[in-house]
C-alpha cells in the first residue's frame, strides 16, 4: 500500500507545473523511473518477494563488508 502511494506521489511530483518554463509539459524521465521502481516494489511485495530480496541484499552486503575487512 505504501509503495503504491509512493508510486503515485512520484508520478504527480514529476508533472511539470504550469509556471515551469524549463519543461515542455512532459513528465520528467527521473520521475518515470522512480515511479516504475515503486510499482515494481509494490508488485514484489504483493507476490511475497520482499523476504527473499531482503535476505539476498543482506548477504550481498555481508560479502562486500568481508572483502572490505580483508582488504585493510
């Protein structure tokens, strides 16, 4: 639910305002990417992939931390 709200918030934030002369009325690509990431995270949450993703992220960080400690 929270990730879906963030997705909508990023899309709304990316819409240029009427007084913004820097853009020609299109949504900025950065916000499109952020909203796509948020949408992907919300689907991953609904499918139950967050525990698996969290475990893989933590194990990857542990590996990098071990390489950092061994390199000193």
